[in-house]
């Protein structure tokens, strides 16, 4: 929920209201077309287009025409009229700008005048945030595989609160962008590592619903943004309220133990045993579960092995190249990355195409978050009944078909076009939500956070590319839909080659992950890694049912 809050915060924080150039001196009257008023504030309700201009008369008799990025002084000031054919002197907006504050009292755009020749700075706010998300996903995913999930979850959640509040107290645009960049990094790391944490702690039976809860509460975070945006109209107060909403999650992180999967991968058997014993007490399992027996290793040999031979007990540090360690894993990585990219690209293209809905922008954002909830429920049911791969393939192909369908709908049928866009967003949303869990299940413990993090990186690339994809409407109105349709169709076809993970235990080594793709059981190999994989499988079963020590 806290990540959903910060990811969408800029929707209202960086909005650009109606504005015109400021004027020198004191104003006596203002004219807009055939309407006159005593103040600029009375004119904003009549403002319809950026091509409009406002005519003001100052107390000294001067008459000025105020455009958005320039102002003109009429040489002859006989009477106040909207139309003027005489000579005018054009001046820059050296006296600042006048903003429409009927909806927002203050935004970062009005705070630092990010309009006209500085408009590009406003457009960089969200791309720089997404760049931080991209980098943070990889960095913290890798660090979590090295240092553990618990430490990174606590660090990123605390960092998210600190940087979230710090954004509200930035003193200029550049400090604002830098602090938001850091906020994006820790938020991305928080989301990726928390998802891996949930995946590794929840057993096979409930893993699908648990993973979808993450997405559902992310959508609820979007709904919180809409609610806070409706209630608070000053950007820095709005940012503080959003950050305070994330504070309870920081306090919860102190209670989280490390996952037994990561502890076993680091050969910290005693710590893993303590966590498993705690799980046994909570699940009311009376039969003891011993890590030493599950791994087929004597407890005393474990202690001597950990202190005797540092070279044998040290764990190999992994990096992103391990996602391409062999052809089977490399092909899997390329396909997964493509699905991440396509899901993000399609999600944002469909979202940007839905602006024709009109109405209240706060309600629209609230509904955008709410519409994701039913798609995750359907995804959960389909993933448990049909499997991960068999759900992903039809929804990706359905997204491609909807893109083609929209191209054949006449432009006059606006309601039908909107419904088709919502159906496209719904179908790509199912695929987008599914790929998180599917990625975590396709890769072993030693690189799982790194795999999800790199996938999230490709997701952020898609979200950055999406606005530029929409700009291609100027070339051909259906060009964005064509690109999304082609990518979705290609992703759906490549997904056929991925292995099904429904009902299968999480793998621990790259060898086991490779064998899963070949439909073989890795536990048949008489190696320590295979024993560790078997142990992890039994621990998963232990969280759901009573098992005996000789199993």
C-alpha cells in the first residue's frame, strides 16, 4: 500500500493548472471575451483553452494582454476592449505567473514556475522517479540476496518514510528531484523484497492469494492517493499526509523474522531451525521438524563444517549474469523480461487512452485503482485452477486481440471504445499481476530477489517508454495499440515455452531451476544442493500439514 501511495503521488502533486503571465502594477479591471470582472480569480471559471488570453487594465491606465508565456502592452489605451488591432509591445513574463488556484492551492509547478521554457523540468519529474525505481529494483534485489530479506525490508521501509517526509521540505526543484529519486529507489526495493518475502514465507496452497494481496493493496494505495488529493490541496501538506500513512508499515517491520529459505541458502541452519520452530507453534504442529534430518546431515557435522572449512561453507555471491548461466535459464529470463515490459507498457498505454472518460479526476483515479481489484481476484482463481502459464498465455493473447478490435471500432462509438480500453487494461492487468509470482517461482532462492528485481527494472523501462509510445498517435492514431498488440502476442507465444510452477516447491539452486524446465525432479541428484532443495520442499509442506521426521 505504501508503494502504491508514493508511485502515484505525482499525479496531483505535479499538476499544471491554468495560468497566464503576471502584470506590472495594480489591476483595476479584467476582461475575458465579453465577460468583465474585478479579479483574475473570477475569470478562471470561463477559461477553456491555452490559446485564450486575458485583458487587464491597470490603475495607471495601461492595458495589457496576458498570454500563457508572454504579455503584450497596447500602445493606444483608449478603451478596454477584448479585440485590438493596433500596435503592441511584447514582453517576457518577468513578473512571474498567475495561476488558477480553484482546485489546487499549490503544486510543485506553481511553487517553482515550471511552465513555458521550464515546462520540460515538470515533465522530468515522473521519468526521474521511474529511473530511481528502475535502479532501486536491481540494487536492492541483489543486496537482499546477499544480506537477507529482513534487513532490506526494514531499511527500505524506514527510508521510504524518511525520504517521503523530506520531499515536502525541499527548498528548490533540484533538491526535490534528488530526494524523490532516492524515495523511488527505496520504494522499489521495498516492493520487490517484500514480494519475495511473502512468496518465501507462504506455503504452496496460499501463495497465489498471498501474492495477489500485494497487488490488491498496491491498488488500494492508489485509492488512498485519490482520497488524500481530494481532501488536501497544498502539495507539501499532501506529501506529508501520504508519508504519514506509510508509518505503520515501518513499525511492523521490526516484528518480521528472516525467511528460512534464505537462511538455508546461507547454511545458517540453527537460525532456520528457530524460525521453523516458531512456525510449528503458530500452526499447532506437534511433530518436531529438524533441519539436520531434512538435509540428511548430522547436527554435529554441521557445526564442525561451519567452523572447519571456510572455503566449503562460504556461499557464492551471485549477480545478474547468473540469470543467463545456461541456455534454459537465459531463454526463461528473456521471456520473463519481455512479459514484464509488455505488461507495464500495455497497462500505461491503456490507462493514458482512458482519459476520454472525463468527469472528476479524483474519482477517475479512485476507480482506476478499484478496477484492479476484480482482475486480481480472477487472476487468483485462474492461477490456482488452470496454472500460472495457462492463465498468462490467454490473457496476453486476449490483450493483443482487444488492441486489434479497437482499431476497427468507429471513432464515433466513444462509449464502446472506452469499454474496449477498459477490457484491454483488465486483461493486461491480470498478466501484469501474475508475472510477479510466476517470476519468483521460476527462479531459485539464491537469485530470486535478483530475478524479481531485474523484472521490475524491465517493468519500469516499459512505464518510461509508454508516454513516448502514446506520442506516436501523431504519426498514426492506432500506432500505440499496434505496438502493444504485437508485444502482447509475441509474449504470449514465448510463454508457451516456460515451465508450469503450480503446486511445485520453490527451487533452491540453479541446477534445480534448470531441471524444472526439463520436467525432471532435481531431488534425485545425490548432491548437497539437491538435499537442500528437498529440505526446502519439506519445509513448505510443513507449513501446511503435519509431517514426520523420517519422511
